[in-house]
């Protein structure tokens, strides 16, 4: 506004110079005043309008500030919701992946949890569902749906087995012969009854190398399993060890089966053991019944000899039996000879006693020594056969390999079973024989020592004596007895 007034004034001054200074100045001043008033009114109007615009804009700014604050709050809420949704989505993804992993693991492990008898009805369906789920790897939802079908199949299996699932199928009789029949699944136990009849048993968890289960017969079942399987009702033998007890009982061989597994070497070992047992029995009766004179009878004979009653001593000695009696008879006959002659004569008879008492005992010692060696020989031959079978059939079946080793070790067990008792019996028989020989030797020593009583009680009649003879080595042809 001021520059405009200044221009008007200058313009007025210029007019004064042209038209007259005063009038022109006054006219210009009036005009300037009028214009100033008009300008002031316009300025006031503009100012009021400007204030109104400012107030309106302030109100709008306040309103926008409030709206901005609300929008910011809304944005924060939306952001928080978005974060929460993202977290929830991640959690749902994690749960989904976990559920998919669990169902995948379940479908894989369900096959291993099936009883071998159930493979005939569930294995193919599980494999198809697993393949269908694998083909939908790019569609997680579709894959999960297929996995859920496996879960539903497993639940239906549990429901069926809990109430008793009966179906037609096949099974292996004691792991060898394939039979058709009816299977009954009740919980973890499976029972089988053949269509042809005559065979029933419990299906075990043992792998047979085929899709068929191995059925072990239960002794003395009397058709109870067949009645229960066919729906007629009956008692079932449940095995808490999942068939292991039945397999253990089935694996227990009878004595004759074990002997047959020993082979030729095992038969030789058992033959030696039987012969040793017979010899032991024979030697026991021979040694215990080996006649040995009573010590009182020997003392009575010695009294007769010391008193000079040679004929009575011979008569008493003649009543004695056995080899011990022969020793006494020889001792009585040679009692009055030189001590050296008497000792040699009795020793000759004693030499025959010990071999008689110990005869056949070396065979027991030989059996005790060779039994383990024969057992080892049988084991080596059995292991050689096992390795030959491995070369032909391979090592895929560890059960057959262990069975071959087990059979090979039977001969070792037989050798020890025979050798240990025979060794003990040999020691016992040896001790009995030594005891009997000692009793006979004590009798012989008593006869020899009895000659020392001759000089003390009686005076012998010497018919001939050499200067070279010792006092203890003289010949007595007769003795002079004291009158009774």
C-alpha cells in the first residue's frame, strides 16, 4: 500500500507543476484521501477475510490433526494386527508342518507296527496312501489330506483289533509250510486256525522273510484256539512277551533232538560217556566187593604163627577169599623163611593186586582227556559247514547263521558234559582202588612185621645157618612151642 501512495503523491506533484500547484495538489490530496479511505476499507475487508480464513484453517488443522492422530492410532492397530496375524500365520505354518511331519512319520512307522499277520490287509493300502501323499509334495494341503487317511486307517485298525478282527489269510506253520486259514487279531496277539483243521497256534512277531506270519503251535490247546477263531467261543492263550516266550519254548530242543544235532562226533562222545559210565558202575561194585580179610582174622592167624601152630594158620588162611586171601596164604607159607624171601613173595602177590583194582580206570582218564578234544573237533567241523552254507546262501539271514553256530557248539557242550563227570568218577574210583590196595598192603606189612615176634616169644630150631647170614635172615625149619 505505501508504494502506491507514494506514486500518487508524485503524480500529484507533477500535476501541480502542470496545472497549478495548489488546486492540483488539493485535488490530488482529496483524491488520494478518497483512495486511501477506499484502500483502508479494502484492507480491512481483506484483513477480516484473512482472519476468517486463518480461523477456518486453524479449525481445519485441528480437525486434520485429530484425524491424523486417529489414523496413526488406526495404523498402529493395523500394524499390530498385521504382526499378530503374521505370527499366527507362522505358528499355523509351524503347526501344519509339525502335523504333516508327525503324520508322515506315523505313516512310515505304521508299517513297522503292524503284526506280520496284518500285512495281508493293511500293507498295500498304506503303501498306496504314502505314494499318493508323496506325489502331492507341491500341495501341502493335499499331502496332509492323504496323511490323514493313513491316520484314519490306523484308527480303524485299532478299533477292529480291540474288538477282535477276524479275516481269511495265510500263515507259515512253524516257519516252513504255508497254510490257508482264519486269523483272529485281538490287541497285540494274533491266533490262527487252518482251514484243513488239525493245526492251530499263535502268530509271532518274528520276521520270516516273507509277507506271511510264523505260527507256533501251542501244546494241549485241544481245539480251543480254533473254536475262538471261528467264532464258536473258547479260551485263548495270551502271551505277554509278544510271542517271544512261545518262540523260546519252541526253540527248546528235546534231548534226542540235541543228540541228533551233535552228529557223528557227538555220538562218539556220548558212546565214550556211556562206556565210561558202565565201567564206573562195574568198578564201583568190583572195588567195594573186593574181599579184604578182617583185621581180627589176620591177628588170629599171626597169633597162630607166632605160637608155632603153622597148620592152624594155614587152615585159617585157606578160608580167606580173593587176592587178599592169596597174599595171606603166601605169607603164612613163607612166614618162617628168611624175612627177605617173605617180603619178595608177598610183594609178588601185591603186584597183581593193584592192576586188578585199577583195571579199566585208564579208560576213564582217556575219556576225560579226549572228550573236550572231540567236542572241539565237532565244533570246528560244524563251523566249517556253516561257512560253506554262507558261501552258498549268503549272510542275509542272521538267524540261520546263528543256528548253525549253535549246532556246532553242541559237540563242545557234549564233550564237557561227558568229560567233567568222568573225570570226577575217575578220581573217586582211583581213590577207592587206592584205599583197597592200602588195606591189603597193611595186611602184608602186618605179616612181615609178625616175624619180629618169633624171637621174643619162642626159641626157633635152626637146622642150618650160614656164617654169611644176618641175624634177621636165618632159616627156621621148626619152632619149639611152649606147652599149652
